[in-house]
């Protein structure tokens, strides 16, 4: 097992590097301006969470899928529905929307109660998803260090400190802005950087399986899928396509942070290529893990246990950092988008009503009898966003 402090230090150094990337991008607006379309396309890979490192391997072992069906759906969406994505970007810019709740409420009668309901649904869906990312970090940390995952006082829980670091990141590069309608260059650059890092980690893991792994025992056949390959495939494909614009964090990166419609056309080929590359090692990893480790290790942890069992601790640590990076990107953007939605559509309307009641008057708003959502109260305007590039 790897030393606990070594793994913790490596994780903290990576998170600090990510923070530094965001800060550097925020302070230098002209950085990578000529290649921002590629930065935008890479930032869409926030879709690839820690599940890409752990869950897809289990999926491949269980069903024999060379490409996760949710990735198939995402690829088909960008191949066939890029015009729809461009339309979403235009609508968000015209309405100055900074979240999915903003856009839906604007298009369906400017109803603040509808926006609050959409926010509630998003919170109910995202909070368990965020919890899964933290659980994946805890499990992977325990696999590398041999520490227990369910024992000891709360201050010895590694997920607590990971969550605190992610919350700090979200506050520093998201919610502290006076105008959430501004493009958050530092955040997008950090997400693109972590996307490149986790792709490198996954490809390194694939290179280990393809070229650095000891030969499997002679006569070992590929493991048979435990379930029918067609079982649940099409619903997951549809889910993957819908996730490109329904998941709040994906909507934020793909729609709100899009500075130019032409960037979507770059993403049309670069993002699917990214998904194909990062998914390529999953099936060989599942086959090798099943043959060499069997049931001794949960298939979710093959990405870490297999190189560790072969004496490649460096590869295992790199894979752990890739999974940590994937979890961090998703959690940071999700908490940022949820904080904006909750603040705009739950807290701010109540505070405005209370202020108006204490003042004895209620000013008229473009929302009719419903208080104006804070999205419309920001200093930024649609023309200002068009000139952000």
C-alpha cells in the first residue's frame, strides 16, 4: 500500500495546481484567446466524472460494452443536434440566463415559482450525484492506502477535506462575482486543464494494460458478459444525450460559458473525439481485471488495484489523481450552479419581498405580479456578453 501522507500530499498538490490554473486564467483575460474554442470544447468534458474511471469499468465487465451508452448518446447529440445547442446558446444570451432555471422560467411565462421548482428538482438530482463523487474519492483513497472507509471520527474522513477544498474553489472562482452573467474564464480554463489531465491519466492506464501488463495465463478466454449487452442500452443512450443540456453543470459549461456560437461547432468534433479516447481503455481494463483479480477486488476499483497488484504504484497514483480530478471538476461546477440557482430563485425573491414590505411599497417589475428574479437584476447585459470575446 502507498503511504497515506504521500497520497494526500499528491492530491492536495493537484488541487492547488487546479486552483492556480483558474486564478491565472482569471487574471489574464487574453490567455489562449485565439484557441478559446478548443478550451471551451475541452471544458465540456466535465461530463466525465469519477464514474469514467471506476463505473465504466464495471459496466464493461458486466455488459461487454466497448463504449459506455451515455457516451454514445453524447456523441450522437453533438453529431446530430448541434443546431439545437447553438439555439440554446442564443436564447441564453438573449435572455441573459445564467442557469437552466432562468431559461425555462423565461420561456414559460417568466414565472418565479416555476424557476424555484426547477431549482428544487435540480438540487434533488445533483446532491446525490455530488455525494457519489465524494464516495468515489474516499473509496479510491482507501484502496491505495489500505485505510478504512467507515471507521474513526469524522475529522479523519478524507472526503470531508476534499469537499471543503471544492467548496473553497467554488467560492473563489464562482459565487464571489457580483455579476454571474460574466464569462468565468478562470473556471472554464481550469475545467479544460483538468479534462486534459484526466484524459492523460486514463490513457496512461490504457498504455499500462496494453503494453505493460504481464501476459495473461495461457488459455484465459475473455470473460463473458454477466448480462445481455442490449439490456438497458437505448435508455442510457437517450439519457446521455439529454444530459448535454439538462444537467445544470453541463448546461452552465456548454451554454452559459459559451462565448461564441462558433465554439459549439469546434466542440462538435473535439468533444466526441475526447469521449472516444477516454473510453478506449475501459473494456481491456475490465477484461484484465476480471482475469487477474476476479472477485478479490470490486470491479469499480480495477483501475487502481490492477496496476498496484503489478507493482506499478506510479500508474495507480496517476489513475487516482485522474479520478480525483474528474470528481473535483463535476463537484465544483455543480455546487456553483446550484448556489446560483438557489440564491436567485429561493433566497433573493423572499429577501426582495421582505424589503418591499418593510418599505411599504412594491415596485412594478417586468415579471408582472411576480418578483423579478435576480438574473435580470445584474449589471451585465446581453450586448455586454456579446462583446466579452
